């Protein structure tokens, strides 16, 4: 059986995606870095991930031998090495500071490319990376110069100074997604504050050097408007805990690499970040960043699941033939390959816009800000659900072997399951779509954008484009009705609107790639759009089978 040796070099579609968004200088440097990192992710990082998941999970050391509460989190040595290998390559740092070899900053495209490769082996560890990215963003854009000077060099460390991983603590037991119900209290104490309360699902506890925490200053109003954002060091300068205790670590279904805890604050020293009245605003920006990370983890799992299934199908014999020789198998693998590649292209198309919005370096229109938030909600939901679907399909392809922990597939399924929950469930994302519709007319902006994009598709793809335009008309009629309806009608249709928007956006992506690509991209567009928009049981052409070698065969698939 063929084993994966390099997640980057064995993914020609992904390489072609990056070429669209990175200039020549950055692209050449990134190609070298990602080649090396892709080999590590498929090799030693993957081996460490399996060990962490099965034998080396984080453990809470609550008390020392004298009975003192030390609330330390133990992680295995392989996990520590993965931390070093990943951060030193600038997955967080090079978003905000210069790359020494280039004398210029990197960007989110490069960081998320690293995350995509990392998530194929260790989506659990990509959670702490995500939290550190969010922490870096909040500190750089909203913290005072004094707070930046204290924390930011450590959060952005690429090996030149001690690394402080980050964390974002929102969730409380009584609130959950209802962040406005949070009760953690902040009391003024000189130039800083003291925090009192608890956080119920605090990921990267014990490993972070600084956490970004929402709390309510004495006298602040109830609800989300009364929440302020604080930077809270995990330890004091003398190494002692900063008034923070870990009650217990969560025993989670998956992503076992990340220590998620119930945390208590007892006079924890904290530093106000930005304006006191804008804490929830700042954290929602960071949440959108985390939602993109969530989508990256999802397409990484999708890719790994597909490649494991494909390689097994070319290896395994049943009833005298390879699995890959059977039409049912060919259909499954072709649909998986097409969906994963189009979804990857869609996510990186979003990231190109996201990079512009989040960099704060160029003027951004209201339309760009609204479409950025809308696409994040759409693709976070879709990719998370597909990660579960892909893991399921890969397990079924392996039969009984797919259920055995010696294979990576059970871990992929367990790790994928949380991605539909973290950073907002489908219902929460549906409410986000409604907010954007009601406040910013997001549906009209999206329809206008898609109409303009589809006008640029050449006449040779007119038949496929017509199917998408019918979907666009249906969306227009649906949103026109829902936008003027009562709240119950709106919430009932929210996810339906989101699903339709996602199908339209990804269909446009497939058409755009078909217009600029060759035979393989044209075949992908036909298969994707016909599956999305045509529900015919009788399929005389059997295109997924006819195009199987072109799309799935690793020996015949062209490398760009």
C-alpha cells in the first residue's frame, strides 16, 4: 500500500491554489518551507499525534507532594517538539512580523497553508495554534503599547525568545453560546484589574502563557455590551500561578491533544485591552479568525480521509479485483476528490478577502466586511459537516480496518466531530446569516456579487452556468420572502438559505477553475454542478466513473 510521504508535494491542486494568491517571491519561499513542513506533518508529527491521542494525552497535576494546588498540565515530549517545530516556522509569528529571509511580513494565506498541512496529521494541536493566532491579533490591534511590549514578542516567537501560547476564554457554565450571560467579574486594582469567576470550557489551559478573557467590570451593564476584554498572564513574573486554578480537564471525544479545562479565577491579575465597552466586539473579530481556522482544520481532515481511502482502494483486493476497479468505489472517490478540492479553493478564496479585512492595512468597504463575515459563516458550517462525512466514507472504504485504532481514521472522525460545535454550531451560524441579512442586506450583496462573477464565465460553460443561475434565482426569491417575515419564519429558513448560498458560491468556484484550467478542471465542474443541482436517479453517462482516472488515479492525475 502506498503511504503518504509529503502532504504538500502530493497535493498538486493545493499547490496550484497557493500560486494564485502568493506573489513570486513569497511563493518561492513558501514552496520551500511547505515542502519541508509537509514532509514533517506526514512523518514525525503524524507519529507524535497518534501517540498523544492514544497514550500521551495531557494530564492535570492538581497538587504537589506538599498538597499545594499547582494546577499544572503535563504533556508528552513529542507534543512539546511539535509545538516547537510548528511555531518556529512562523505559523503565528510571520503574520505579524518580518520573515528574516524575505525582509517582509507573511500573511494569512501562508499561515493557513501551514494549518492545512498540520491538520492532516494533528487537528487537535491546531486548536492551540488557532487560539495563539487569535491572541496575537487582539494584542496587536487593540492592546496598549505597554501590554504589547510585555506579551506580543512572546506570542509571536519563532524561537528567538520564550514562547507564550495564547488562549481565548469565553464560555461559562450558565452561558455557553449565550456569552451575554457571563458572570466573571473584573475589579479595578491600581493600573490593572483582578478577575473573579470561572470559565467552563477553556482550551489550552496550563499551556498558554497569556489568555484573552471576557469579564464584566463592576458597574457595567448586563448582556454582551457590558463585557470587557482582558489579557491575563497564566503565571506571575516569579513563576507562581496568577490566581488561576484548574478544576479539571475535560474528557473529550476527540482532539485529545489540546487540554480543555474548567478554570477558576481568584484575584487573577488582568490588563484591560482596548475600550472597556468593546470587549465583545474585539472577541467577535477573533472568533471569525477562529472560524476560518476551523474551516482549515476541516478541509485538512477531508484531504487526509480522502487520500487514505483512495490509497486503500488501489491496494485492497476483494472478489478478485482492486476496490478501485469497482464503479461504486470510483463514484465515491471521485465525488470526494471533487468536493475536497473545490471546498479547498473556496476556503482560500475567502482567506484572500479575509487577509485584506483583518490586516487593517488598506481601506475596506462595508460590502467586503459583510461578505467576509457571511462567507466565514457559510464555509465554516459546510466544511465542518463535510469533515465528518469524509471520515465516515473513508472508514467505510476500509471496512473493519477502518474501525481499528491502528489506522488514522477513527481519530479523524473523533477529531472532526467537534468542528461542528467549536466556534459556533450550525444553528448559531444560521443566526449570524440572519443578522447580516437584517442589518446589512447581506443576501442582496451576495446575489449581486455572484451575478457579476457568473457573467465572467465563458460561453463554453454556459450550460453549467445556467444551472447555477437557476439556483441564484431561487435564492433571490427565498431571501426576499424571508427578509420581510416574522422571526420564527426567518430562523426556520436560516440554514436553508446558508446551504443554498454555499452551493452557489462553490459552484462559481468550480466554474472559475474550469474556465482557466484544463480537462480535469472541466470534468470536476461538470461532476460537482450536476451533483449539486440535478437530482436524476438515472445517470446514463456515469461521469464520476468515466473521469475517475483523470481525477483520482495518482499515476495519471496531472501535476501542475
